[in-house]
C-alpha cells in the first residue's frame, strides 16, 4: 500500500521569505516521489521528482525538495518566495518496487505568497 | 509537442444528458490516466490505461461512467446519464512507463470543466 499526506491545507508566506510545503509518505518498497504545481484553471505541472541518488532534488522555478528516509518526508522548499509561486501544490508517491504504475496524490496545499 | 490535449475545455449540460470528454495524449506515451478534481474530494484517479488496455478502473464511480482508448492517440470518458454531482474538472494525463520506471512523470492536460445542471 502507498499513501501520502500533506498536513497543511494552506501555507502563507511573505514574498522574499523562504517557503516550505510539507509532505510525508508511506510505501512498502522504494519510494518514487513527485511534486506537481497547479496554477488556477490549469492542469497539474511537474516540478521535480526523487527516484534515487542525492537526497536534495532540484526542480523547476527554483524549487527543491529533500528526501528524508528516516522521517519519510519529501518537503518542498524555495529560498525566496515570489508572488507568482502562489498556486496549489501536490505531492505524489509511487512504490518503485510495486507492480502498479499508479501514483497516489496528496490532497494538495494552497501556497499563498503575499507581496 | 503540443502536450496533452483535452476537449472541450468547458461543458455545461443538463441532468440526464450524455457527456463525452476527449483526450489526446502526448505522442509516444504508453500510459493514460483520467482524473476528476473537486473541492470536496480533491484529485481522484478514475481509470488508468497502459498500451491502450484498461489496467485499473477501480476509481470509476459507477456504471454511468465508461472510458475507452481505441488507439494510442485518443481516449474518451463518457458519462451517461449525467448528474449534478458529476460536476467537476476532469483531467487527462499521459506518461511513458517502462519497467525501469525512471521516466514515469505524468503530463496533464488543461482539463475539462463539467457543469451538470
């Protein structure tokens, strides 16, 4: 079984401040982890993923995420937030050792960056 | 590549009518997903095709929903008869799944906003 939790429905941050969007996961095997972003009236857009290797993954638009196996977390971070980063962010997980190619998505976290 | 293409972008219909949503995946992708997004339930997977074959349809709400993928470049999601509770944004996504599974990033279409009156 695989599951993902995004404990915050909404994150508020001031422009220029660092941001963190939290994600924890549960899988039986090796986790394949993803972050997607959804801007208003648009489809989800891939940001970054962790499959193996370096625990710090860098993605689009200056975002990065850190894989922490002991805490089963994959938090999304950015050093300096922009107003244009305001969007809905989804974490997803798939069991890399599983037979299913279907990822499980979290419920999403709304990021609001204030000017 | 134009990305995943969905049509129509918006659909307003009356309860009881048949609705057909269409999707063209990215060329070369072998997997296709249909999702439904609502405020109450978030993003729900409805059905997953691999190489045009339905692999997992456990998310399809009921018999009123059906999906087909007659070839690698086209899929439809049909609701018959439609009900107000079907109102949602429906997304199609495609990906290239391999046994190595290092490239299974999903690419989403812009969605179809369905309103059933």
